[in-house]
C-alpha cells in the first residue's frame, strides 16, 4: 500500500491549496486535485485509496503507462554517469544515439535534431528556424499559415500559430499575425470530406496567390488536431497539402507533438501519410512520459543554410537543459519498448477494439461523428452544448472519475487515448463505462 512519504494526506492537500498554481484550472471553483501517489501500467493510485485508469495517457505523454521499470532503470543508470551537461561545446552518448535513432525512422533527409524541452518550445524552434532559413537565403518571408482550430502550445510563437484555437484571446496583443485556412475535419461515413479538402486547398492557394514568395511556412498537426477536439483529416489531404507547399516553394512544418511515437498506428503521422515535411516537432511520447524533452527535426538542406563563417548565420537559440542526458536516456529506453513486437501488436489490438466499440455506439442518439486513428478513438456528444464551453464535458468527466476512469472530454468531444500497455480487459471496462454513462446522460 502507498502512503505519502512525509506528510499526511490532509497536510499535503493544504500545502497544495496554499502554494501551488495548477495549469488550465480556475482555482476559485475547482475541486481539490486528486493526490496521486503512484502508478503502474495504465493505473494511477490516489492517496484516498482510489484507482484511476489513465485513458488520456496523462496529457498524451505516457506511451507505456506509469512506472515502467525499464525506463526508470535507464534514467537511474544515466543519473549515476552524467545527469546534465552544457550542450554547447559538449555532447553526450544518449543525445547522439537518440537523434540517430529517431531520424533513421523519419522519411527523406530529415536528419538534423535540435533538442528543446517540451512541445511548445519544439514549435517555437520550428518557427524561428523557418524565419532564419529564409533570412540566411537572402529572402524576406514573413507570412505564416496555420489551420483553423490548431493548437501548438502556450509560448508566444506557438500561441500565434494556434490563435484560432480560441485558447488565447487574453494574449491577442502579444501574438504575431498568422493566416488561417480551414481544416478538413472528417469522421466515419462523411460524404463531404472531398469538398472540405478542396475548400481548404483553395483557401491555401489564395494565401499563396496574395503573398507570392512571402509565405515562410505552413504548420499543421498531421492527421489529428488534438486539442481542437481530436479532429481528423485524411492522409490524402496531407499529400495534396505537401504538393501545394512545394509548388509555392514554402516550408512545411508537421507538429507531431501529439501524433508522434505510434499514436496514429505508424511511428509517425508523416510516415502514415507518405509525406516528407521540412521540419517536424516531437515531444510528449518521446521519453515515454518520464521527463520533459522535445526535438525539432530539420531536413539536412535546412541545416546547410545555417553554415558559414559568420556567427549570425548560426541558430543562436538554446535552453539550459537542452538535450538533458536523463531525458535522452529515457527516450532510448522508450523506443526500445515501442519498437518491440509486443508493443506494436498491442497498438493494433487497441485500434481493433476501439473500432468494434465505436461501431456499437454509432446508433446512439447522443453520439455523432465517430472517428478513429490508431489508438485514438473520438466522438461528439450531442445535447449538452458544443465547443469548449459545452456543459456536457465537465459532467462526463465527473461521471467517469466516479467510476475510476480518467477521461477528459474536450468540450463535447469524448475521446480515449490509452497507454499502449492497457490490457484488453481494462479497455473493455472503459468502453463499458462509456456506454453506461452515455445511456444515462
Ligand atoms: N503541439 C501539439 C500538437 C500539442 O498537442 C501540444 C500539447 O498538447 C503542444 C504542441 C504543446 O506541448 P507542451 O504542452 O509540451 O508544451
């Protein structure tokens, strides 16, 4: 049995209430947070004796669930050798090996890894790289294009790219302008998908036509817009998008912070779609959820534009913990687990189980737009409002927590994004509860 190491449950709660500021939380009205004491596999153990099945992989990070001993051991071993070292003038084994290993699995000449700390900074780096790439080439390109609803993180550049997500109204004055084109969100049996894709590509054409030779980059969450409500598009659309971007001579950025590391069923969404972007942002699952780490991977041709005798051509950007050795060691251990046949067959099994259970729900009157990509299953719940303010979201969350399930609807969108170690019995239990809760809504 687990219990707090130092203070009592009530003392810890009081300290948290007095001193901690939680993200995305209105502390004035929120219930006290659940005190997590431990985790094993897909389960989180709380201080009040309750257990929660983590069906959102703790903000989409924990590929292999919680407490994986192989990753924990890799971090411990690395900590005994080298815990952190300045990454200018120095390098280290885990950083070099992880960069080589990830780039080997990416298409084309996506060969250069720039390390940073989280998804937002990976995106920030991609935008700054795009900007300086054109500058180094002697071109002035200052137009950026993003997809309506897209979310790319909470730092200023990432907020600018994600301004249409609706999360950032308070900071509008801090953001730089980014053009937005429609995202052709689709779902099972959607008769209008091709028309939506054509409209999105037409809108993109218009931006290119209005700003010839001035579009620096187009950024997209490939296959699935996560925070927008697990909005999915077809691989065909991404291939058409790549063609348009190539015709315009612009850069294509794939934000794979959420889709990377087999979430879509393939190791990367770009592989599934058959597209080679110029820059890819990776984080979340990179360390299997153990430590914050991210990568912006660039095509070799982009890296080459930063070479020369002049320091100002170099990318003068970095963070204190760039390529932290513990994070890189966790990344290598997580990849070992991910690439093993056992994990790959679990991923396929989760997708198959999602498909069967989603199909059972399709005919329910309050379920619409069922959709599936890899290990992510999603649906819209009708009758309780739409969008972020939908009152049905918090209601569902509370009902699931009551049943020991950690599910956090995005507005009226209910989705399951389980760790790959989730067993068939656990996943069926979750889907049974979803059916149950939706029946009583
Ligand atoms: N990009 C995408 C697609 C994301 O889903 C997120 C986070 O949800 C981010 C970027 C930002 O990542 P982080 O929260 O690690 O900064």
